C-alpha cells in the first residue's frame, strides 16, 4: 500500500509540474525578475530584500526576486528536467550538479561584471580544487559552478545515551544492540558511501584500496556488497529521514543519526537550550566531504542578474549572514570568517591552514563546523553515479524497501503533531538570528 501511494505521489508531482510555473511573464517583464530555487533555511532571506538595491547600484537596472525552496534535490532536478522551469539559479548538491553538467542542463555564468568588484576571488583555493575535479567533456566546471556551503558527513549522537568510543566507528550503525535507536538519511548517495566504507574498512586501513575509490567505484560487485550491508543496517533503523532527524535528536528521542555537519551545528545548539547534550563525530574509518553549489539552469531567462547575485553571495559579510542562518560553512576563505567565528573559550584548536592558508593551523573554531585537517584527510568527495545511476537506484529500492516499521510510523505522526509549534518556533528563531546579527553590527538599521 505504501509503495502504491509513493508511486502515485511521484506521478502526481510530474503531472503537476506544468502548473507550478503559473502564467508566463512577458519577456520584457521577465528580464526584470530573478527566480531562485534553494534549500529551505539555507539563506538569509533578508538578503533577498537588500539585493535589488545593490543590483541597482551596480547596473542601474531594477530586479525583483521570486524565491522558492525545496527539501529534496531530486524534486529540484525533476522540475528543471521534466518541468523545464525557468529558474535563474538553483543550488544542488555536488552530485546533482555533476549530473546537470554531464547532461548540458546548465549555462555558464559571467565572472566579469564591469566595474563591480570580483568577489568570486574570495572562494577558498581548497574548494576551487574540488570544483576542478568535476571538469568533463571539454567543460571547465569553474565556468558553470559557484560553490556555496560545504561540510562533512558523520554521526550526531546523544552523549548521555551512547559513548563516544562506540560512536567513533560506523559499526554502531550495524550493532544489533542499537536496534531501533538510529535514524539514517533518506539519501542513496550517503547510504551507498557509508555502507561501502564500512564493508571495505580493512582494505582502506591496509592500503589495499583508497577511500576515494571505495566511495566512487560502482562495479556490479561493489553494488552487490553495498546492497547486502544496507539490508543488514535497515533492520537496525528506527527509520529513514530527509530533514526531521535533527528535531528528533534535539528532543532526545533517538540515540544517534547520520547527519551533515551543518545540521549537527544547529542541533547541538538547539538541544543545549533544552538540556539535551549532543555531539558530532566523523567515524575513524572515514566519510564523505561535500559541497553545494549554485548553477544557472539551461531554461534561465535572466542570466545577468543571476551572475550578479552569485558575485554578491561571495562577499564575506553576506557569507557570514548565510552561515548564521544555516549553521553550515561558507566556501568563502576570507579572514573575516575566522575573526567572526573565533571562540576564545575553546581550549582545543583546529588546523584550518588547508582552507584559510598559512598561519591558520591553531584556530579556536567550532570543530564541527570547521573540521580539522586530520578529519578532512579521512574524507573523500563523492561523485554522481551517472551511467550507473539506474542500477544503483534499483539496488537502493531493494535494500531500503517501502515498508514502515512501527517506530517510524510513530515518529511521522509525532512530526505532524509538532509541525504547528515548529513553524512558530522557526519564526522566533529567525527573529533572534536577526537580533544577533544586529548586535554584531553586520547589517545596517
């Protein structure tokens, strides 16, 4: 029955795509509109009100922003590919970004914008190196991609319910004693990666296979091994989640969950305010490191304003505001980021010289948000499955299944129950964030 409804939902989504666009604007009107499609809670929306004035100063032209959000990258991708939505900017994960590059779904952006300062130069060379790894078919990825936020993937855990020693290995996800106490991301890229790393951990530690290859090799044998491990892990899970895992963790209802570092930063702070102690770790066997990036889809109608907006986002003060909202780490490698996030109360330091340059090897920064070089060394960037995508999706369907266990059903009902309260809370939190930025003097009153 659930499988039936899942398929109906997807068909309904595809059939409804043409209606999402609404009435088409006249070309003359559309040239004054910038349509942006982004993850929820991933950008300081006050910037959307301020950008038009900045754009007017730079170009002498008016622009109006239409802003929409999504919770799943696949939904965004479907809108672009099947719906042919004319968004001017979207923010995919690096895997979806690679797919869009591969299948000619993006347009180049303009790095040279007259007398406007070039803020693209603020992006850390470390991140630019990642972007280069996505060059393909004569395309230079840097011509099409502007990185936005980055981070690691690991385990968010309740320090009162499980030890840091046990949580330091991916084995905790497969340990029967943790049955029903775990949440896993409903993401086949992430699930494939940790299952592969866990299975081949001995080969990685012995040097027989490199972590990067384990994460990105998709042979029939590797896919079969991952399927076997995912089926074993599934029996331990309380459920799969797309975005509500952090709320479950902050309420102390789950022992630990697979998490992205930015969500972990947010969760740890929120949990502390209600007396729940959370922490985050990248397991010793290794994990994936990732970045999200902005691209201009091929159906975009206002590439000029899109390019200016990308440049605007790379200003340190703008990057800081977006970090405050999201909890994630900006790709901007300017000293202003370090200065704003230095915490003199921290006794341990992190080595961020790989990101911010020489002399930044002992920084008092949050190690969850700013991973030490030793953590980055045991992580690998993951690529899309591309021509193996259908095979991996078939495996994912078999491994994950469509049934809901009792615990997962209870959690879903719980999420709906708290939804009204949560929406009110988000509004309050947004107001508090704005007050905090005002206190720091980052925005003008």
